[in-house]
């Protein structure tokens, strides 16, 4: 596309108009909460001029949507919640600013589960996002709007957030690529906090090269985030040219699991066989603590959510109850009216595990288990390049199917939370379809800061699919 831009075959204005047309056409999917149409067109004209003058940034022509948890100065920021009605961000998130600095165009903010809490994008105060192939099915969550926008060609790339699978799970449901980098690889400055030791800014795209290129620009040290890594950012695009043979591990218990849909199981087995036939080493391994990833995640993430969301109190910003009579009722009513059901549930769970009577029994123990899971996972990567597993136990399920049973909904994260608990990078790669023509995603995990290896292996998987 950039070649066409440089040679004048198309313009940035043409590209933006194409995406605006598609956003309007797919309005019923509810992927966007705000569309910055006039602003995007004005920016496109500026970049067209820069291209003619040879002064354009390296991402000129790239059109990006941002999940409604990323700050963009003077634009609405609500985390898909009523509690932030009317709030406009006072600054821009580092990841977003780095895209703008290279002449990418922000086309709008995208719908999501409230505060990133959900696996189906049905928890938004603005209504559910719908799957582009079948509007009666969920797109996955919490970054469902971001995934659907890329899937339905409403933007090139979306920035989402991944706390327990919120990029990889919707990417799998929507048949696109979803990358969750190593914790601390991308600055969290300007990302609305849910679980601060789990949250990662992630990426959606349709091709590995695009994701690799964008990651190269948004990753790296940031003076505004003390938790971000100082490690040098490699050229991720160059890593894709590597023709190496990979040493791949897989966990038999993730495949021979009664919860795993039969077509996903078969898809996984077919890919293992295809990788072996292509000369890669693929071996079964064991991670004994893997089964504890999901409970560990929900104990720790709800505890962090309880602490992080205490700032939404009706005093400083956002929704303030009109029926409050004193300070206590102001807190109680503002939070009761402003937060949705799932957010309240997680705040209550988190407050419970942090309470004096249960802190040692739940929170402290979960922290110890998390450390063991990380150590065991790191040990695995001393012998293998990548770990292959399903991204989700099923393909996209019908709207409303799991809303009355929170436990059933939480089990949708059974394969994805491990990467967040261990802090390692993960990617979901589209690898087939089921009998209902719904996409199947396979997940690849790697060691800390091995995004280059992850992207290169994702490329291998996609090429296997092409030759299948």
C-alpha cells in the first residue's frame, strides 16, 4: 500500500474514505463508539502533502482504531462504562502517540467490555459488539470492537489491551492475528488500569508483517512508565525472514480436554503433523501447574481491579449520583449507578480476597502460585522455542449463551490467561474454520521479549495454512 502511495496510485484520503464507507456499512456490528471522520480526512490531506514533499513518517497511510481504554487527548475515553460519561482524555497514551508521530491516522475509538472485563463484548454500556460473519454470535472480548474492525476492513490495525486474553481470544473468534507482547514491552502510560501486573497493550492485524512493523514503533522505553522495559527494540520485520526450524512444545492436556471443541482439537493435531512433516521438532511436554493459571488469574486480577477502580468514586471525575445526601451515599450511589454488573462482581470478588481474613488464604497464596507458574514456564523455554496450544476452547458462541453463568464465561479464558500470569508474549494465528465456517485460532507462546521468534513462527503457521 505504501508503494502505491509513493507512486501516486492512491492517496491517504482515498484510504480513509474507504474505511469510513466500511464503518458506515457495518454500523450494525457496533464496533465503533466514536468515529473521527472529519479529523481523519483532514489528517489524510496533511499526510498526502508530506508524501509529495518526501517528508512523510514511516507509517504514513496506516489507519488505526483504538480500544476505548486508550487515552487520546481531547477525545472521549470511557472504558465502555457509564461511570466515565462525558470524560475526555487530558493526554495521549504513549502507544497511540508513537503511531501519530509516524503519520498513522486514528479513525476512532472502539467498543469493548466495560473496563476490559469480559470474554464476549456483551458487558459494554453501549451494547454488545456483533461478529462480522454471524451477527448473532459474539466476537470475543474484551477487545471485541477492535477485532471486528480489523476483520470487517474498517481499519488496517487496531490497538487493544490484553489482561487475560482480551486480544488473542477475539482475534481467534474473528479469524485475524492478535498479539499480546511481553509484559512491559509496550508502555502502559495512557492505558486505563484493570489489573496493573497483567495489563498489556496489544495489536490486531491481518498480516504478520503489519503487526511486526507497528510493534517496532510502539514498543520500548518510556519516561512516563516506570514499569516499562529498557531493553532495546529489535527490527521485528527482519526477524520474519528467518528460515530457521523451530523446536515446538505442546501440552497433551490442552488438546485432550473435554472442554475443547472437536474441530479445534483436530485442527491442532493436523498442525502438529504438518509442522513435523515440514522439518520442525514438535514434542509433548508437561506443565503441572498449568491448571492453576485460571484461578490464580481471577484471584489476582480481581484484587487489582478492586484497588484500581476505587478511583471512580463520584468525586474527582465521571458520573456523580444526583441522589447523594452525604459523602458515603455519594460513593455508594455513584458506583452502583455507574458500574455494570460484571465490573461490580469483580470489584466485590477482589475486595473479598484482599480482606484481612482472607488475604493470606487467597491473595498471598495466589502470588506464590503465580511465581511457580512463571518459573516452570521459563524453564520450558530453555529447551523449546515456542509453546503451541489452542487460543480458545470453542469458536465464537451465540450472544447471551454464557451471560447468566459467570463461571462458564470465565472458562472461555482457560487457554489464554497463562501468558498473562507468566508475563510472557503470546499470539493468536488464524488456522482454519469449523463446520459452521467460524474461524479457529491457534495460540503460540514464547519466552520474555521473544516477539521476533513468535512473529516468525506465526508466519510459518500461516504458510502451512496456505499450502494445506
